[in-house]
C-alpha cells in the first residue's frame, strides 16, 4: 500500500544519508517522472533506504574514493515510473525484472533486496572518448567491487551497476557497438582470470 507523503516527509526522506558522500535525494530524480507528472517516491521508504545504503557503501563509495567524481544518471524508480517507461519504450524493463534493481523498494522473486544505479565515472571519459575501450573500466569494476551485475551503454561509457544481497557477480553486458553482448558471465572462462592488463594503461594515464 502506498504511504502518504507530504512535502516535509519527502524532505526528510531526501535528507537520509546513505553513506558519507550520498543522500537519498541524489537518487530520486527521473526525467520520465518530471516530464509526465509521475510520482518517483518509494512506497516502502525503509526498504529503499536499506537497499540504497548497500549500493552506496559497497559500490559507489569505493568507486568515488578511487576515481573521484561520479554522476548518477538514473537510479531509483517507483513502480509507476518504471511501468510507464516500459510501456512507452523509454529504456525501462518490465517491473518484475527491475524488482531489487531500479525498483529499490520491492524485493526480488526470491525475497532479496537490491538497488541499481546508472553511473558515469568522470575520470574515465577522456580515455574512453579517445580509445573506445570501455572494457578497461568494466574489468576494473569486476576485479575490485562486489557487484551483482552490470550493463554498459555508449554515451560516456555509463553503466548500470547493481548491489544485491547475494553479490553474485553474474556478468557484464554491453550495448556498445561493435561488441554488443556479454563481456563475461559466471560460467565464462574469463570470469575468474586476471584482468589487470586490460585497465593498466588507463590507470597509468591517471597517475
């Protein structure tokens, strides 16, 4: 059941500190909601906060600590917003596939919590725009963070990264041509191999 929300209670929700660098408000903006007058507010704020803290503490803080500024391109979606985006072909999957993903305030089919954010790493943009080698960032993330799954997109090598209770490291998928498809899966030979050489050049440039 949807909880009533006043301006004051929404302000209070936005001020919840998920980690040293992030507040709940950082994750609530949605172009779909803004353009179409939809409510991008969690029905279960407590669950959304728990999932958001896991995302921030396990993934986003270590990423920011290592590479500096990151931007959140998309994050929390209410069921209403995600469903609208799916029906109108606005790059949203079905609600059922986004529970414990972009829909932070609903557990997945197995009862687990999770949260997804679409992230841009500013320090990676110059290297990516010059080389197109998005895999450098993907493999660094794979080797250093307890992610659940990731998807990469062409603009600025933005990527979806999901935190999940099980930390399955299930795989990395790319929508970046010409190499669209899976970079790795848990069953792939390259999943547990060493990948340092794939991002050593980028890290050397960073100094």
